[in-house]
């Protein structure tokens, strides 16, 4: 292959990445006080207690590019957002003022707040997990600039998930190279996290998402993970033991044939556990709605119990969330930078009630959702969305996830050429 051909192929991949859309994200306050939708560079916040829109402290999110990760702290006092502009912003949820800014060297893919609220960790596209120490909540309008310290690394593999264990002893990270790493969170995290507790190995494609499931009998919880291999796995994460695997794509009849011996596996895009740990909601790339898995922690098993479809809108959620005090499951479908769309950012919010043990889940109509029309106007921005737009949204998210998480194959000449053109080499003292 000549240099001109290599250059054209390289430019094509770069152009494709530039056109990648960012899926909409949703996060619920731990005690159901507020709800946040991140779409593009916007943070849209709704006060569920006051049933009103929340104006951020500076009137905007302060982000200049797509937000890729959001999270509330365990007590709801802090909220963190981060993304493609290499900024991590930490918010005081009492005032919704940004109180800390952190600059990342690379684009950010995941964020997490320690259970005590003293540390914020974030991961970048090169597989490094960073940490910053917080000095508490302050009411000043001045934003404090914080410098992060590297804590651990996945060695150049994109990190797809980051979360602290329910007891705060571990920080768990997942990547596109099929693995989940459980790391002991040190007493001095700024000096690095050097003790690996375990690896959870069993997925055959990238790990796309994970969450913890807990109940009164097992307060320390278990780990549930989803993957590009269309499975959901249950883990005893301290030992890295695989307890059960649910073949979601096969059991739900979602596999598609590509004309050869191999089936097309629909990706598990998000997971969310009910507050009693009895159910896990699963968002699947091709499913208009969600699957509900029964999670029996006593016998360590996962099984599909119900498929909830939202067929009238072809609603394929991009993110799920719930709180520890409510049986509402919140769903969002949406993207930013959708080509051919009248609006640069499209979001649609739905809710399912009775998300818990011995309950019959119900898809709520827009008029039945807490906050009603005011909430939808705040979080969606547009109350009327054409059905065909949903189909284009789902396809755009599918392509974007594949571009991000499925490794591209290059021949030897192209690989060497790309190495010579890299500008990310840096010597660390």
C-alpha cells in the first residue's frame, strides 16, 4: 500500500470519529431529589421535589464538547460531569454551582465519586485512572482548579466503566479488552493504587457497563456486568469468581443472522439494579424498551423474567438510572450531533414504575411522570419527536459505540505509518 492510500484510509477513520454522536445520559439523585440529562455539551437539571427547572450556577454546563460521563456522589451532595473537552467539573447540588474544575490530558470516558465524597476519580481514553482530592463543599462562586494524580492504568485500553464498591473498599474499572479490574482503594490514593484485588474475566467482547446489586442479606453486594458479547454476568468481585451468565441476546430472541455461521450479537448498552437487588434492568442495542432480569443473590443466579417494550416510539434507551429511595426506573434515548436533525441534540425521557420485588412494572404515560410536562420540557427540550427520528438515533448510537469500542484492524504498513504520526508520546519523570 502506498503512502497516499494509507493517508486516505487514515483520514477516513479520523473523519468517521469526528462524526461520532454522543449518546444521551441520565442520572438520578440517590434520594430522588433531582434528575439530570446530559446531551451534547448540555446539562439539563430538574428539581423533582420543587417540580421546577434548575438553572446551573453560571447559566451553562461550562462544557465545550460532548459530555460522556456523569455521576452523583453516594449522599447526593456532589455531582460530576466530564467528556470530550477534557474537563471534569464537580458540582455542589445544593446550589448547582461548579466548585471544582479538573483538566485531563485526554478525553474522559468514566467518572466516580468516593463514598465519603473526599475523592473524585476519572478515566481517560488511554486507560489511565486519575484521582483528585476534594477540600469539601464551599459556597464561593470562584471555581477551584484541581490537578489530578495518576492512580492506576489499564495499559492503553479504553475504560468503559468506573465505580466504587458499596463499602468503599474497592474501585472497579472495566475496559474494551474484555476485563474488569477490582482494585483496593488506598488510604493515600494520590500516591497510586498498587493492590489489585482481582480480575473478573469471562466476557468475550468489550465490557460495556456494570453495576452493583445489594440487599439486606448481602450489603457488600455483587457485581453485574454487560458486554458486546450480548451476555450479562454475575460476579463475586472480591475473588473475581464468575457466578452465573445470562445469554441475554439468545434467550430474548434478539440475535440476528449475518448470512454466515456467526450471529450478530446485540450489545448490552446499560444496566440498572433495583434498590432491593431483586431485578436488573438491561438496555440492549436493538431492543425498544428494556429487559428485566431476576437476580437471586441467595442462589447466585440471573434469569430473564420480562421484556418491557415501548413500540409506539421505537424507544431504544441509551442510559438507565434509578435511586435508592424510589421504585421508578428512568430511561433516556438521545444523541447529540445527529446528522440531518433539525435540533443538534435530541433526547426523549420515559419512566417505568414498580421497579422492584413482587411488583408489576408499568410504563408511565407522559402525564403520569413526576414533574409531568415541565420535566419533559426541561430534559427533552422538545415535546414532539417524529418516530423516524428514533430509528436514526438508534442507528447512530450503534455506529458510534462500534467505532469507539470495537478495535479497528490495520495491515502492517498502515499500522507503522500511524505509529509514526502519533502525537501522544510523552515522557513522565
